[in-house]
């Protein structure tokens, strides 16, 4: 499982170093790497096994909106292997979508990690703080025992 956040930079070629705690999860798989795609203004990164599970769920859904989502999400998917320096090369199209230029944040969200531009991540956190003020959100979170 992916947890926590790491602040990094992306190099000029578009490579990022995978944090050690995320590497541990990725190396537990048969292949050392991740499948990347885009959603919510950031890049989603899944282990190969999690990606297979997700593809199966997507395959089973037959709605019109899911067909459009398939085109968007699967059409932008990139299976990537980590190099010997524990880096992955993020394709330019994904970097452009997420506005990633230099400063990035890798955020663990259990079944995946997300790669955000630092600026967008800061904006997202501010939005979440405002969202947490809403009564219905507070009730839902309280139902978790938090």
C-alpha cells in the first residue's frame, strides 16, 4: 500500500526518483515499474497487479460514459519500468496534462500513488481544507471513527 507524501523535482529528461517506501511496494511485484495514466489534474501510478484489477473492472462496465472514460484513461496509460537508479521516465504528454515542470509531489493513496505539480498540490490541499468544513463531509469522515 502507498502512504504519505514526498516532495521532489523532475529532471530535464522527465525522470523522477521513486521514494524508498514506494519502491518497496513496486519491487514486491513480478515487474519493477508502474502503469501511469491521467485523471483529476494529476498522474495516477499503479502497480502492474493493481492495474490489471482496474482494467478488469473497467472492461466489465458498459455504460456510454464509461466508454468515453476508457478512451481517456486507457488511451493515456503508459506501462513503465524503473531503471537501475529507481527512476521512471514520465512521457511528455502526461507531464503536460498535469502541468509538471520542476517541483512535484508524490502522494500515496493506498492502491496507487499520484504525481502532482507542487503548485497544483498546494491548491488541492486548500480546496480540501474548505471541503472539510462542510457538515456532510465531516459526518462522512466521522463515520470512519476520525
